[in-house]
C-alpha cells in the first residue's frame, strides 16, 4: 500500500488541483534520469493483480534523449502541487523492456515500454523439475519464500536468526532448514540432519529439516518477499507432494498455485518487494433478519 501524507490526501479532494507526473529511470552504475511532464507527452499505465505495464512517450524533438534505457528500472510518480510544492506518490517499480524512436505529427519521440516485477516472474521458467515428498514439512510461506528468493541464503556463523528463518547449508545437501528456536548461530556449522523433521542445535539456534530444497528457480534473479499479514493457512498447510514444479513452469504460476492453498494475496509495492497479506474488508455490516 502507498502511504500518503495528510496534506496530500486533503489536496486530492480540493475543488481544483494542479497535477504532476514524472518517471525516474535508474540502473546500477549509470546516471539516474528523471523526466517530468515538460518532456513526457503521454503515459499509459495499467496495474492488475498479476501484471503491470506502461508505455511512456517522450518528446525528443531536441534530440536530448540519447540513452538506451532497456534494462533500466522505471518508477512512475503521480502527484500534485501541495502548498506550492510538487508532491508525489510512487507506483511500484517497472522495468524497461523496449525502446523505440520515431516521428509523429512532425514531433520526434521516444517510446519506452515497461513491465512490472510480476510480468518478469511470468517469464522466469523452472530450469529443473522439483518434486516434494509426502513427508515434506514445508508450508506455503516456506515455498513462497524460496520461489521469490530464487535460492536460500547459506547458514552463517555467529549470526542472529529469527523464528521461521530459512537457510541451506553452505555446501548444499538438497534440504531446507527452518529456525524453530531463535538465537545466535555458533562459530562453526553444525552437522545438519538429512532426515525430514530432524533437528540440530546450533549454539542457541535450533534448525529443523523441512524437506527438499526448491532449486527450480535458482538461476533466476532474487527478489525480497515481505509477509505483512497472514491467515490461518499460510504457515500451517503442508502441500507436500501436491505441489510439483515441472520443467519450464513459471515462477508466477508457482506463486499463484501456492496462494490457492491460502486466502493470502500478492502485491508488488513501491518498495520493489513482493508483499503478501491477508486482505481485510471494512464497511457496512449486514445483519440477517430472521422471523
């Protein structure tokens, strides 16, 4: 969700507003570029539950737009003038996948085509089959974490671990381990059990073998999952062998199938992380009348 300042909310319902919009394009190792409505001719921006796409047309009659922005991250901000100050609210980050220069009605333009993180997840395909056993203990939350992160972090020495943190051994043994007693790990790794359900003490941390490590998307880009709220199913249901991942299945398909075990929904937010939350409904309460 996007947090808006009180003054911004008040300005939204005023009799008249002065709109503002811009796009900021960034890439590691490159200069950040921001274009406002003085450069932007039009923006077509669509956000759906599992997709976000935009087409941004820039005026390039002065030939100032010379950068190839393909591969850049683009954040579209919408806003207005609040107390004589341009104030913006950022949408979820998009990624430039296409760029085209052309002329239109005597004006030179550059059109940027952008897609959202969910669209990229729909392009990531499993590089190998991943089959859970019927003894597997991993919950939808465990599996969602692995799909989003692509590969779990290796257990580290002298590190504080919270309840439910997931790791793999530094030298993978094909199993996933969950922190079931929070604490600080030892100065050397323990001998991790290879029996599902087996536990091992690691200084003040206890690790439990949850089942097979999910490696189908280990070749993909890692993203950050954030669990804002949970329902009663997210960390209790055990899909086990009812959740296979076949070769070429997509990450987005895996996420959507896991969410079917829960009442939780997914949303990519303006921090660029993949958020999961149990939706709440507010409004009028309807009462059923009986005779």
